[in-house]
C-alpha cells in the first residue's frame, strides 16, 4: 500500500474537542429541561471563575521572562 492511500489517525485534540462538545450538548439539554447539571450557585461559580482568572494571570506574569533589573535588561540586548 502506498503512503498516499494511508489515512492518518484521528488526533488527540480532535477527540478532546468531540468529547467537550458532547458534554456541552448534554449540559444544554439539562438546562433546557430545568435540571441543574452543576451543583453550584451562580455566586459560587463567579467566585471560582475569579480565583481561576487571578491564578492564571499570576502564573503567566510570574512565568514570563520579565527583565526588571538593569543587569537583566543589558543581558537581553
């Protein structure tokens, strides 16, 4: 069999997106029928989102290579 006839396998990213879509559709159906798929109040979700957002921002700011000292800035040049 030549290489042109071979079909490449489905990527992990594609599987993840399909599974994520299925979860989103199930969630939407539950919401439409008045069922709460998540046992959290809106206030708790807002607090969780705020904590996650702040944590991610802090990690990105810490991880990113920032040159604060004169010595570090001169080395970057």
